C-alpha cells in the first residue's frame, strides 16, 4: 500500500457515520480506531520535482509518478509529492 495523505478530521467524521451502533464491542472498536487516528503523526509528503527533458516549459512531468502538469504547482496533484525547485534537472528517479 502506498503512502496517502488524508484529512484526519474528515476520516474520523466518516468513521463515525459508518460505524455500527451496536454491539458495544463494535462501538469500543470504533472509538479505539478514532484514538489511533487522532494520535498519528502528520505524514511527511514524498519529495519530487517537475521536469521537462526538452527545456523549462510545460508540460512538466512529476519525477515520482510521471503525472503531467501545465504548471509547476507546489505539490503533484496525482501522487501528492512536495515539489522542489532544482537547477539542471534531468530525467532520473533520485528521491533525495
Ligand atoms: Zn506525482
């Protein structure tokens, strides 16, 4: 399973909506799941960069997932990677 950034508050709201109202064990299990989510550290987004092997113009391509973008957005809309600006970017898969 790949890393996925999610909205914890929205996740908890949806769990509460979907949770069984009985028996008591199910209610306790739901409460435990909510506590686990509330205590999770924030996920650190993967890092990537926009590149175009032909030059510094659109379409740009995400170095992590290959998604195309018309602009250099701070995050890849497809994989959520945090994009950094790089000089002399070339096609590779280095993640650091
Ligand atoms: Zn991406």
